[in-house]
C-alpha cells in the first residue's frame, strides 16, 4: 500500500497471531480454486495493521495479485457519488426533502405499479414525489433490471428503450429522463428497494453543479482525496494492473466474464454510472475510509462537515431493512441493519447474527468487493476480489468475523 506504512498490529490493539487467520483464510479461498485472488487491508486508529494479497489478478495471463491491482468496484461507487451530492447539499443547493423534479422535470407526477396482466402494467398516482433522501436511502420506488421480480424490471431490461447505466452509449441525461417515464415499484419512502437511485444522483450532481458528473467527481472528490487510481475507465498506462473478472462455472470452477485485455473499462464511456461505474484499488478506497472516519477530512483537505458525515452514517429507515421489505440481499441478511445516506448502517449486531458495532457503516460491490468503517473501534476493512455475483460465497461475513476477532484491547 503506497499510502500508509504497516505498523505492528499490537500497537493498535490487534493481535498479529489472530490477524494471521485472515491470511490463511485468503489463501484457503484461492487454493480451493473458487477465487482467483484477493486483497485485504485492515486499518485501526489511522494505521495500517494488515495488508495482504493472495492468488492471481489474471489467471489466464498468470499475473499475480498486487497491492496496486485495479478492480471493478461496482456499487462501492455509490458512497463516493453520495459524497459528491452531499457536498452540493452543504452549499445550500437543495434540501433532502426536496422533490427531485425541481431539477429533473421528467420525475414530476410519478406513477406506481399496481399490478396488471398479459404484459399490461396498471399504475396509480404516487402519494408524493421522490425526494433526494429517497434516492440516498434506496426508498425511491426505483429498481434494477437484474432484480427480475416484477414487470417493471422488464421495462429496464428492454432492448429498445430500457435503462442500463453500465452499458448505455447515449447520455446520462437520456437514461435518467427515460427512467422518469417508468412506473415505480413502490410508493416513495415506503419500502427499501436496491436500485439505480444512485445513478440518478450522479445526474443530479451534473445538473446542480453544471459540470459533467465524471468531471465533478474527479475534480471535487477523487483528486482532493488522493484517489489516484480511481476512475470510470483504466488508462493505457495502467492496463497491466487491471484484474480479470470471473463467475463460478460448473463445479465452482472460475469462468472468465470480463477479459482485462478487451474490457469496456479500457476506454472512457459515454455514460458514467454513479451507481456502479468506478474502478479502484485497496489503497485508494482505504483513503476514502480514512476520510469518512475522520468525519469529512483527509490530510488537511476537508470535503464535508462533521455533522454531514454524522447524518450520512446514521440509520434513516423506520427500523431495519427487513422491516422495510428487504430481509435479504446478496449473501447478507438485513435484520438488524439499517440504511443511511449512501451506506448500510449496523443497528443491532445480535439481530444481524454477526460480529459488529452499532453505528458501523458499510457497502459492497457486485464482484464480491466490500468495505466497512467502524467509528467506535476506529477501524476500517477493505476486501477486493473479482467474482460475480457477490452472493456466490459468504466471504464478507467470514471476513467480518476474522477481522473483529483480532481486536484484543
């Protein structure tokens, strides 16, 4: 890791012998052939206590995993987009309960799915409009095409006029305005549904700031935080460091799904996804974790006020995600876990059946990446690997146990 020197774990209240269980666990997953490779970093009290690589970044080219390997972080893009929009919130440009139709007229007077048959979708008027807070907490009524849970998803997947922020070649404006014509799957504010909401936030950054979303994110968030390898594409001089992406094939064997030598990530794209478009490294994402644990400041650069970070990392739901209609997503159960403005938030570790601390915040990405920040323990963990979908193996839950059990103070 370029950014922080390694310290003896005991200096920060961790056991070196117990942390070594993480290394053995990493090697076990790689040796079994189920993961190509992984990078894991553990920080406590602002010091790097553990940083290990295992396996290969690219099995086909026999490239070893390196500390500076570049990964597709998918939904770990969301906290960075949420940071960008909250910086504009701090400038007084909008209130959290403002309807987004103030800035995107296509979202005025939304309608909500109410059943239907034979391909026809029935809808009713929404009780209220979507607000910024609804987008940040995933309670907007928007969804994802890959959910495949009701006829509205199918509209997102339509070959002719669907909405896919990962592959579209038109513009962010075009996609978001088309999205505004689709019915919602729930009344705004009533249910937790993981969705393209953060992609809409990316477009709102563009509209409110007057800059293209990717320009604003790079100039106002990524560059000030020193996240030098985080971008919406991998530039030519870094192609060698880009990992391959896999899925579990027959018998759990790895199947290549995105060759880093031919990937669409090798060139800039017309549509930059605020919900899942970034690539990054362990060192870069750890800088973001330090910024969050420092309550909005890193190395003398302040992007957010302390009170804003506190608001972003508290639970905004009525109860936990299970109470809001989402008992399970990916490989984690969401009993005892709430949601803030861009992060999941631990409410009750006992109810969540996992080691943790109330107030700890986290998220992950579709290729099995994850991070969490624990303010009470002053600790952050970043896990990077490339295997889709993230529900394939319970590696995030296993790593939580292995890192928390290493605390000895």
